[in-house]
C-alpha cells in the first residue's frame, strides 16, 4: 500500500509506469498500450469531427462577417458540464444498442468531446479571419482576386497562427477530458485514474494522470511543429537572417500576395 | 506550395484517424469453460479485492474471458447486462433492478462473498445507552426482504427517503417519542447511494423521536471520504455493512460468516469508533446473469460457471 512521503510515491508511480506487465493486455486488465491507443482514437475522432464543423464555419463567418452570433453561441457550449452531459446522453443512447458493441457508449462520449472542441476552433478561426488587416484583403481584391481566392490565398494564410492555436487548445482540452470515457464502460487513459481510485492503488491513479499529461504535451508539441511548418514566414516574422526581416507581418503578407499574384 | 503541405498534413491526420478507428477489439475465447467465454462487468475494485475475481477463482475455479469495468452496482452495469455488452455482472442483493429485469442471482454455496449485514458505526463518545437502545431496536427489525421492499419504494417509485424511513419506523412500532437520547448532539452521515441514505434517515428519525439533536450530512461519498470524517469526529454516525467496512479497514481480512465478520471488525476499528448490533438485513454482492443466459447454460450457482461448455 502507498505509505510514506512524496518521494516514495514518485518512486512507486515510476515503477508502475515502467513495469512491462502494465503495458500488456490480459484477460482481466487492459494494458497501457491499448488504452493509450483508445485515448488517441477518441481524441482524434472528436477533433476530426469538430474541425470538419468548426473550420469551414469559422472561415465562412469570418470571411462574410455573417452569423457571428454562432460564435457567441458556440462559446456558451464551454460552460457545459461534461460528465453530466455524458451520463445523460448515455442513459438516452446506450439502451438502443444490443450485443457486443460499445458504440452506445462511444457516441455519447464523442458528442461531449466534439461539443468541447468546437468553441476554441470556431472562435479562433473566426477571429483569425476577422482580424486580417483590411489593407491586405483590399490589396488582394485590387489585384483582381475573387472572394474564394482572397479567402484561401490571403485570409487563411494570414490567420493560420490563430487557427492553429485554436486547434491546439481544443486538442489539449479533448485529451484531458477524454478521461471521462471511463465513467461509461470505455477504455482510454482515464481507466487508470478511475480504477486506481477505486482499487486504492494510488501509483496507478497518478501514473494514469502522468500519461494523460504526457500525451497532451506531445500532441501540443506536434501541433507546434505543424504550426512552424505551415505558417508563412511573412506572418511569423521568422527569417533565416535578421537583416531580411520586413518591418512587420502585414508588409510580409503583402509581399507574399505580390509574389503569388505575380 | 503551402496548400500542398496543408493538404499533406490533413491527409496524414485523416489516415491516422482511420488506422486508429480500425484497431477494434478482438474476441479472445479460450479455456473451454462457460466463464471463459463470458465478459464480466463490475466495479474496478472487484478485480482485485479478495472476494472479487481472486475469490471466485479460488473458491469455484471460475475465471472470466474478459473484464469490463462498469460501475458499482449502478445503472451502467444494469444496462450493459441487459443489452448484452456483458454476460455476468456484480450487483447487490437488494437492488430492485434485479427483479424488474428478471435477472438471476447465482447462488454462492461456498460463501465467497462475505456477510454484509447492516450495522451502525458510531463515535464512542456519542454512543450513550439511550442511543444504543434506539439503534439496536432498529437493527432487530431490519431484514433483507424488508430492506429490499423499502428500496423498491425509494428507487423504483421515487418516494422521498425521509418519508419512507418514517413510515417504516411507524410500521415497526419504533416511532414512539421519548427522551432517552435527549441532550446528545449527533451528525448522521451517509454514503452516496440510495440505500445508505435511506438507512441514515431511519437512524436519524428514530433518534430525533428520542430527543437527540440531529444534523444530517447525506451523500458524503465513498469510504475514502467518510471514514476519515468519522475518525476526525465531523461525522458521528453512519450506516455501514460489516463485510465492506472490515475489508476497507483490513484488506487482509478473511472472515465471511456474519458473526466472524462482526468479531473481526471489533479489532479492526479505529479507537474512537464502535459498531452496535448488526441487523439481519444484508446487502451483499451477487453474481447476476440474465434469465436467457441462465437458461441457455443451465446456471444456478457460481460453480456452474466453471463447467465445460
């Protein structure tokens, strides 16, 4: 049993994490590898669906400046109590699925996670497009670019830092919240936190928490890398030599527009 | 140029999602016993505790093919059993959903599950003779069938636990007012499930009628939360189950018969707490299957699960 000071506990958590038996599946226990994959799976499905909804919607709202009330409405979703909604949806949905399937539990979980992921993606996409300097879009139109070209060649690249930061905060939230999948009989890293508490196996509980944190940090680093690769250097102001740097991001964007148009 | 990178990133994300979705669970049935083809559902602690999976293996040679963590005898377990996501489940004997869904309780001839008699656990300083007499009178009248009937009222018929408690005390002739507990200030607590709340209300109402000054702290949570509260005196009285509290206080306890459990409990209790007489009423774990499963495999007792298919 977990007795002793914090140092002893850290050691126990470390040995729980490094015990190969905890990474493998047995008839009784599902190992870390499987639960990690399940956790990634829940998170990716939720982020994929949320992006498919929120990205086009945010671009549309930002570009046309119509329907901004949707952004405010989506932000209200952030106040939803996730566990309460999950239990409610499970009670409503799960009794419709018979036999050896967990789809009756996956659907409620994904709905909760998607609702959680939409607000940051939507509001950041909208804000990103909305705050592109009018001088830049005017210049693009002045050169004869059409609405669609302005959106995808000018507004989208210029707002990419904000869009990606929305995606990053959505990813963090989804990975952290996907732990609630273990409230309904699903896997994921939340299983260790929940089971550890019930079994009074605190190294397991903390180990699960450490794994969730590690996954969230890794995902954030990957997205930071994506951001570094995709965002135009004219926007980020990141140039090989300092002497080349333009006066500001807007000029950089204009330079880019000129280059692409020409 | 940028579009290509973006499109590539999107395609990679999509591919990753699809591969992740593809990794579905595979069916693992081996061993050849009935249990080895079953998925068992229950709380996480049932996997590790002595009378849980290890006890079933030791007493009956039963080992299940897979274990799905559901909840502690709650709606998730009941739904999963009903819908066939699991084949056998750990539920509680007084659970009204067993009867309403036609579930079959498998008998436990080798007493794998410890006795779970209801009994009051109380702060030594607050257990005056009057309080003891009042609570012991309740325990003398409380049996499993009676408690089950009260649970139908609370859970299925959604009646107010306090009203059900009062009505039961009146039925049993335990509602006489008096002053045998006057001057005692008690905080009565309960765990966060309906039966425990009901029992706490029964204790509280009876003591109130005897002049005690009662404060209620219902739905405190699990033992991790309320046992410390009992130790530090912020809660004085709780309804408990002798087997579970013994297991919580002493994980190595082996007693299963009611009297043995009661005796072992005396030694395991923290110094400021005592338990009073235990009731005949038990709310113990039970291995439960659906009626169809019981008929299909001819299951009556837990031992039948170890038979060859």
